[in-house]
C-alpha cells in the first residue's frame, strides 16, 4: 500500500513538471537530470560505445522535449516514454549502420531468464548457449526479453516501451521463451 | 556480445549538457516555424489563385442565356438541325401545360391502363431526355455568339392530350404476344420533318416483330405535329417515345 502511494505521488509530481515544461522548456531540466543516467545506461547496454551513447541520449531528450506537448498521461512514469524513444533510436541506429547490438548477460543480469526457462539442471549449459540463442532472435524479440528479464521491468512497463498492450507483451514474451527453448533443444 | 561496458556516474555526468539541449531545441523550433510559414503562405497563395480562377469562370458563364436551360445543343446554325436525344413530351394524361420553350423536369407518368381486358395496355410515358444536362461553360460560350436564340419544341397540332388519347385508343396489343405474355417497353424514335410529318421511324429496342410493327404503325398514323422552330424557322427534330405494352388482369383493378 505504501509503495503505491509513493509511486502515485511521484507521478503527480512528474505531471506537474511536464506541464510546466510545456510552458517553458527550461523547466524540463528536472526531468533531464532525473533520467539522464538511466537512459544513458539503457542505450549503452545496447550500443556498447560511450560516445555514440552520448549522442543518442542527447537525441532522445531532444525529441522528448520537442514533442512534450503530445505526451499523454496514462499513469506511467515519464521514463517509460523516454525508454521507448531510446529504444527506437537504437533500432534506427542498428538498421541504418548495421551496428552490432549488445546484450548484457553477466553479473546475474540474466539470472531471471535462466530461472524462467529451466528449472534447475542444464543451467550451465544454458548459460553457455544463451548468447547463440539470443543471436537468433529478431530485434524486437530480443528487446522484449532484455526489458523483461535483464532489466527486470514489469510487463506494464515493457508493454509501454514497446508500444503494445500489456497482455500482448506477456503473450509475446512467453512465445519467445518457447522459441528459445526449441532452439536450445535442436 | 558479452562484455559489459562499465561507466561510472561521474563519467555520465560529464556527458550531460542541458544548456546545449535548449539551444538545439530553439534551432529546431525556429526552422519548423519557417517551414510552417512557408507552407501556410503557399496554401494561402494557392487558395487565392483558385478562388480567382473560379470567380473568373463564374463571371464568364453568367453572361448569357436568360431563357433558362436548353437541352444540350452545341450547333445552332444549320436549318436541318438534328437534335440528338429527345425533346420532352411534357405532361401526361390530364396534366396541364405541355410544350413551353423551357425544358420541364422529367416526371414519370403513372402507368395508366385505362382499357379493360388483356389485349390492350399501351401506356405512354414521357421520353427520357438524355440530353438533359446542365450546360457547360463551353456550350454557353457558343450560344452567346447567337445573340438571340428562341427555340420552340415540336408538338402535336392538337396538343399532347389528344396524342395520348390517340395512343391509348389505337394501340393494340399484338395477338402474337398474348400467348407468351410478353410485356415491356418499346422505344420508337422518329424525326418530325419541316412539315410536321413523322419520318425515319425506327424501333430502338425491340420486343419482337409484332410489337415493333404495331409501334411503327401507331407512329405512322398519329395525328400531325407542328415542327420545332428556331427563331421562327421550322427545323427537323428527332424524338423518341417509349410505348408500354402491358397486359392487364381480367379482373380490372381501379387505378388511383
């Protein structure tokens, strides 16, 4: 209960800042400072290169600021929208420059993924083979897995970043897991 | 794919630059405004030009033909003029006011089967004018050249009511058709010559020899017409009339 209240307070606060930003862009600084690091890391984990990440991060916030009047309040943190923009920017980059996409698997980042895929045995084997398996996923599929398991976001947030419904996100994620299992087995 | 890129908070802070962001934003907004103005200006200009063109056309077309609409006539000059399509046969049985110089709007005659029995059923209907189109600017242009253009339709000498009465009286449902209970409309076209006599009688859509024959007979023997006139001079006109052959049930129903 307490946590819910905390979140909604935060949302209210954000809403206020967003409205103020619409009137005066200088007010956007609050959101900029609040989320810059998260977006930076988000992009860095996909792009790998710090300078490119910096450029893209700047791009993301610029787009956000330019389109802030079109932002819809849907009970989600502002960050979800930023992540969505960031995700799109990264995908554009990968498409345009055919850059290699990165996935962080170390330091327990993929722990949850292991758990959900296999009960106990074959874990080590999975750890070895997972990178190959992930390579075979489509960009959107990879993104979903990463958001849900490596970054541990709730389905609601995953859905919003990807621009689909929550239910859709769940269905897709489980389908991808099945796909991955099949790849593992063959 | 597996090495985790490390970056500290400090390092990230090094990349932050809000002032720069604001500046970039201003630049974009200014550029957008310019494009926006340009687009609006173009639309406005195009609208003005369009309106001017429309106004000019309207002005041009307004200055002619006070007599109202005519059927699509494009060449008024030669005397033996063939007017394509039809002239209106306005009014029906019992309807007042036939031929006037202006075209009356088309109305379907109610099917009136007056005779009893199965062997008569001729009903006239108004010829459907296929030339009943609003005049284009071009046609009005050519007409403006003849300053005065007065057109009288061809019409039966004794008037339309008499003509319809004649049809009704004379039309005989052909024997050959009764057996098959053929019903339908035969369109007969003919030319009213300078002397008012019908010529070049032809059936446009046949229902069979017997019907065509009867339809032609009817036209050949119909009472005389007055020819159409342009500015007083008689001209030939082509007309067509649909004749309806209908079979009535023996038990005659009262028509409204």
